[in-house]
């Protein structure tokens, strides 16, 4: 996976995180992936790496192209 750049008023570059990463809350693994990306100092997990048992859809919408 290479880098990707979004060009616009606020250009940003997404880069592969480069190693396996887990998101945990209260000792429970919420997401686990070796394909996460870092974008503007945030880590994004691929949707299929998120344990849907612990998250739910939201009616909130964002404009981030990586979500």
C-alpha cells in the first residue's frame, strides 16, 4: 500500500501505518489490522477490521474522504 494525497484547500497525505495496530477499550479489542492508514495524525482502520459487535452506525455525517 503506497501513499495517497488529497489535493484541495487543505492538502493531506495518507500513509500506511506500517505495522499491526489494535484499538482497545476497557480491555476489549474494537479493531485490529495490519492495513490501517495514518492521515492527519489520526489512524483509520479498514471497515472489515472493526469488531461490529462493539460499534453502531451513527446518523452523523462527515466530509473526510477516508471515512
